[in-house]
């Protein structure tokens, strides 16, 4: 009985054809890449000095930028979801800007902010702090492009959770800080984790803004995507092997995020 | 009982009552409601009358445009919800899903600054008080509606509120579990300052000392529960008391409403001519006859049948005349003798000595 209803109310059958086409379109390039992997030399290719440096740097910087995204993004999402400030819609659009502008443009913008002659970079340099073309620059570039992912996920989770539990907590004598810590955050934890995973994945794959703003110095600013880009002509086998590593990490991240309800 | 959690079980924490005398302009609510210390006031009224707004104002969740809110001799104007000591129990339990039942109840004591184990000891006591101690280790998601509502009550009481707000606490419960919850409430509300929003006459009868009836954001009737339910002056109070209430003006010997006249016996002093009065009569005093209008009979009106439903061993017939709904309760044999199809025209009559006439409430 149930199956009859489901098949009757399901999507039109012809939709299956374009849907299947889309799936093939997503999977085929990955399979094509797998077909070109130099399996006998794989171990050596992904454990070379430059490869290990790049992978280590990518994981370190992505983790750091994810932490930064949480530290900055949680308050941003909370303010957007829980206050009625005028111009909130505009602020939200501005926050989402890094999602839609090309990463290379983000890199240029960061360069004119934190670069040597930049708005903030110049005074910082006088204090002896140099950001551009350093590991810090990699983290900044990754944080810049990843922050909207965390803010969007968390704001959605906050809106879905609503404020009724928070109101009850307040009438039980909990101060706003206690409510935030003991009620709001636990209620939206799945959304927060999902957002953090998205931000991490975005950071891991960041390339355009990073190479523009941070350049490529082995062990300092050459992340895994940059390494792949640089090696794709000089050593295609290495590029393919490292790409596979990145795919595996990404799949692992998605697997991790799946319990985070409805986020991915 | 020296532990903090032992307080509030009717031992004098409720030293003062509640006064809500406010205007909430955006919702067109202008009310003055008092809850004497240690008493329970039931707030009745149709949907959208402003009952929840009043609760929101008392809890600090809705801002009044102007006026006074005071509890236990202290003004609550500008005091944030978490400093008011006003706990709210709504239709839904709204337990925190990430905390165990015990930690839900311990939430109030913890927020007050108690340590974890002290707060849990208080929570255990309150769970026992509402008969839900065995639920302590459970997660809220595994509870039935009735269990969750008991836990929510324990959680509200464990916060040691000076005022308890109940927003239709039984409305979402199954009819089988509501009586047990009502009995628990009856016990814990004794000597506790409480404002109770309800639709249910049984809640008002069993739990409330006083009744306030709201309509369209104004108080239309108030008084001791028994008096309001036996001598209702507003159509809403009449409806929930199961009585017909016909507002009108006192003419010579009858309540006049448009071209209709309801002869009755004034309750106490005879009202002056033109005074606002209500005619109140029980549905079981009403008889219905079909066919042509009986000639010259007093207190007989031609009405239209709206709907018919069973009421115990009787049949309840709602009829309409102009904008007035009048209910008749007939024996099945009497009902069978009349055509009661919705829309049918029948003649409704009430003996004059079954109609009580009271002065209308002037709010």
C-alpha cells in the first residue's frame, strides 16, 4: 500500500534521464582521473618532500581557518538570526559576497588590504608584522572565502531552531550568556558542525585567492591545490596522485558531516 | 526544610501578588489584571482575545506600550525575563532536547548559581513532587506528551518562581492524561501565585480562585470562579459555563435586544429602564417546536438550526437568531419530534422563570 502511494506521488519518470546524466557528469571526471593514476609509483609520488609539505600545510592552515571561521562566524550568524537591526538584509548580502566573487578577485582584494602597501598591511609592516606571502596569508585567504559557508549554515540552523526554548530558559532565570551557552549552541550544534565541515572543505580546496595573495613557497604557502596546479605540466603523475589524495580527504570530510542533519 | 529547593512548596515564598495594568498598543490590548498573592486566576477568552499577550507581558517577553507590571511589591517594568522570577509553562513542554530530564529540571537551579549536585538534588525533589521521579535519566525525546508536561512543570517550579504562568498547559494532552496532570497542578498551585490561560471550564473550576474573561483585548468580566460560572455576564463566559447569555437592555419586565424581548426574573434589585443587562438561561430549560409559529406565546423566538451534536443522554442543538447563538439541550425523544436539519426553522421557547437577569459587566 505504502509503496503504491509513493510510486504514484513520486517525481515524473522522465526526470530520471537528466538526473542520471547529471550523476554521470559528476562521477565521470573522477573515474577518468582514477584511470590515469600511476598506481606502482603512487606511494612515492604522494610521499615526496614537496607533497608531504603541501599536504601538511593544507591540513594545518585549513584547520586554523576553520577555527577562525567558527570564532568569527558564530557571533555573525547569531547577530544576523537573532537581532532586528536595520539593514540586516544588506549586511547578510555583504557577508555572502566572498561566495560569489571569483577567488582570484578575493586574492587581489586581500593583497590591497594586508599586502605590503595595503590598507592594514602597511601600518602592520611598520610594526614588523608581514602578512603577504606568509602562512598567515594562506589562512587569511582561506578564512575569507570559507566564512560565508559557516555563517549561512549556522544562521539557517538558528532560524530553524527558533527562540521558544530560549524564551523558556530565560524565564527559568538563565542570563542571555547562559542561554546562549547552554541552550542556543547545543540546539544548533549539528548546524554548527555542518558549517564547520563545509568551511574546512572550502579551505582545503582554496586555490585562487591563496596563490594571488600568498604565492607559492614550498612549506610556507604552497598548499596542496597550489602544488597540484604547479605540477600538472612538469609532473602530471604527481599531480594526479595528489589530486586523488585531495579527493579522498574531501570524501572523508563529507562522510564526517553526514550525521549533521540536513546540512550537506 | 532549609535547602533552597524545599522553598516554594507553599511556605511563604509567594509573599506578594501580581498586577498587570498595561496597554499593548500593537496588539490592541488594554487590561488591568490582579492576581492576589497565593491565588490562581484563570484568564479565559476566545482565540485572539489577548490572553497570551498578557502572559507575555508578565513574563517580560512582550513589551507593554505603557503601564505597570508589578510582582510581590516590585516593579517589573524594564526588568529582563531572567531577573523576574516568573516561570512559564506553555502548551508544549519545550524541554531542552539535549539534556536529560533531570538536567532539564536542574536548569533553573543551575542558572541561579547552584552547583551541579545541589541542583540535581533539587531537581529530584521536584520530579518526585509531580510524580515523575522515575523519568529522571530519560531523554525528553522518549517521553509521552503527558510525561513531558509533568517534567516541564517540575522544571518551572524548580526555578522557584514568584509567579507561575500557565498557557493552556493541558491543551496538547490526550484526554486520558489531562485529568492526572490537572490533579498534579491542583496540588502544586495551592498557595502559589498563578495566572492560568485556559479554554476549558474544568481547568477554571478545579484550579482557579478567580476568573477574568478577555474579549478583543479588554476585560469583559471578572470575579470569583463560582460566581462567574453560575452568573455569567459575557457571552464567552456563558459559553464556557454551558449557559446561554443574551446581552440587551432592560425594558419593562424584559431584556430587550433589537425586536426580541426576553422576559425573566431580575436577580436581586430590579434594573433601571434602559440599563445594560444580560438574560441567562440553561440550555436544558429550552424547548423547540417545529411547524407554524405558536400564537401569542411569550419568550418564543423563531430561530434557525445551526448544528446538532450528542451530549450525554441528550441532544445539543445550536440555533441562531440574528447574531446570537442559543443552545438547546433536548431529550432524544423531544429532539425526534422536531426537524433539526441544519438550516431548518424552529421555534425556541424558554419559561420566564428559567431566565435570570443580571446587570451586565461594565468594564
